[in-house]
């Protein structure tokens, strides 16, 4: 049962109710994909996330994996890459075979027992070549995805090695590709066994990161002096007060926008009064 108190504010509710995953030996490949998206996006937004989680008094995002989890992710990632390489080699071999058969027919060496003319055999074999080319393209895309997905961990692993001084197995960086996940992975333009979980993971994790970014922005001062003087100096402080751990009753009654706008209006009215009275 979810024990997080109800919040009228959608950003607050989104962050407090989010539960990240931890990849273990018993986790499936969907969890592998999802966790890598989490860790990658969480690492890119590490400072903002830490600020917001500390402000809200929650630790549900699990942004700091230990070495064991990373080792397991890298191990599984390399197994998937190995499988993808075998699949690619198989499809490449099949394409070479189909092309050779087509060339043989073109040179007059068709199957005389088939009952088909050389023209008909050539047409049928051309279809097989096209199908083999398509299968090889899918296999190549799958390989790029497997490498690119694991590659999303590289900046995090480098940081853990060089900055946090985390101890990993020798040569772990050599097992993490320095390649990007193709942008078409999210669009469904190409097929891969993980296409659904890629799109789902990217969507869900991006949504939570965007929520955190929004909270961060409304809880920090603006660099624009005019914006600060127009009331932001009050709004961001009341937003911080709104999101703090103990104010669940406040969050049940209103949103951060409603609360900060109302309180800023009161503060600006006081400011104007004091200015008019010369105080």
C-alpha cells in the first residue's frame, strides 16, 4: 500500500510516488533496459535531483547504484551484445548465401528440377535476397541498440571510477561501449526485441526528470533582476516551503503555484505599502 499522503500538486505527487528499480540477478531484461535509462538520466541531472530530494525529504529515486549493481548490468549488457553479434553474423551469412544463389541463377545455373524457368527462379531468389537484406538491417540495428544502451552507462561508470573512487573489477570500462543509442530507437522506425520497453522507459524516466527539473526551477532564485523584483524573490522561497517534507497538510489543500502566487502577492503588497509610506 502506498503510504505517501495525497498531494493536490501534480509535480509533488509525481516525485513522491515514483519508485525506481534496482537491477539484481533475478531481474529480467525489461528491468535491465529500464534501469539503464534511469541511471543515465539521473546521472545527467544529478545535482538538481539531489537538491530536490533533499528539499522534499525523500530518497525514493535510488540515484546512486553500488558497484555490484553496475557489474551485473555490464555483465548482462555484454551477454546481450554477444547474442546480437551472433545474430548479425548469422544473418550476414544467410545474405551471402542468398546472393551467391542469385548469382548462380544469373549465370544459368538454376535448379532444372524445380519446373520453373530461369526467369521465374531469378525472381523468386531476388525476393529471398531482399528479405535477407532486411533481416540483416534489423540485426545490425539490434546490435547498435545493445551497444548503445550499455554505452549510456559509460559516463556514470567513469564518474564512479575517477571521482567517487569506487572499486570495480579490472578493466570494466573496456566492457562498456563508447557508443550512442540510435535516436530512431524511440520512434519505432526500426524493429528490435526491446522496442516497447525502450520507448516506455524513455517516456517514464524523462517524465520524472522533467518533474524534478520543474520543482528545481521554481525553488531557486532567478538570475534575472527584473524577474526577482517582480515577485520571484518571494515565489521561489514559498515554493521551497511548499515542497518541504513536513508540509503535507499544505500540499493536500493547494498547489505550489496557488500557494506561492498568493503569498507573493501578500509580500508585494506589504513592500508597496512600506515604499509608499517611506519606510
